[in-house]
C-alpha cells in the first residue's frame, strides 16, 4: 500500500511586498475601560511625585520633649566607642568604653589589643585615674585630671548627657538644632559645639551613633558601635 505524500510549496515574497504594520488604535470596546483607568493612573503619578509632609515646629518640639525625657531618665547605660582626637595638627585614635550607673561612672580609654590603658572612675565629687604605667591619681575634677595625663579632656558633668544626645541640665544651651524626629542634630553648650550625624536604636530609644565635639583647637569624633541600656 502506497501513500501519496503532498509536498507543500514554498512561496517567496519579494522584498517590499509585505504590508507596513499599522499602529494599534483602541477599539470602541476598549475606550470605557481606558476611561476608568485614566483617573487611577493620574492619582498614582501625583502620589508618587508628592513631597513628604512638612512637620510643624510645634510637633517637632513635642517629639523632642518626649525623646529628651526618655533619654534623660536612663539610670544605667553603657556605650562602646571608637574615638578620634585631634589637637591642632596632632591626632590619634583610641577605644572608649563608658559605663554609667546613676552618678557613678567607670570609663576606659585604650589602644589596640587593650594597650596603653587608662581607667577613669568617679562619682560623688571624687575622681580616680588608673594610668597606663600603673599609677593611681586622684582629683576633684575629671577634665583637668585627663588633660594633665592624656593631653585632652571633657567635662564629665556635661559629657554623660551629650553622649546620649541631650543637653546637660545645669546650664542653658546657647543653641539647639533638631531634626524632624525630635532629635538633636546640633548643640552649643558650655563653650562646646556638638554635632550629631547619626542615630541608632537601642532599648526602644534613638541614641547617637556618631558625634563630633569641638572646643577651641580640640576636636573629638565619637563613633559608637554598641549601646546597652
């Protein structure tokens, strides 16, 4: 039994014989759907291009008061920092760990692998500095004790507030600058200019991540990589 196989013929179309494509035009059946979609598209474009809402000064101040109260009442906290110190054209870096419990503080300043370690302890009007060469020094003022032995120092009474992102309560700041979340971005107090460049979350609070403190030719840069509250 034989099968007849048909061979299909191939038709060649000369160049230029194909019709040009016609642009798509919506039919009358598509128009109602397009009319319904058009307002939604316009609303989407307007929403995407809209500027973020501008917070009022009253709302910013309210957020600041809430934030300040929550941070100020912290009774026990600890910060682990990297500090860069510059005095004039001289500078160096170190690690700084600060532990605070009520009015008592315990701070350590040290180099790589714990070398050249200084330990500062104080509270209730007395300050003790354990130096890298194993001397114990005592004073009534931590800032002057640090300056004599490290070449730089900060007023502890103010620093324990500044590092948390709030002014010290014992003197009125010369100026205060806030962001839209009610957090400090700038503070001038007791001759120090403090700038806050970043915040991190710890214990439900926004606490500084990077701080710059300047007074005269002393520049301190703190990068806080861990908070415990």
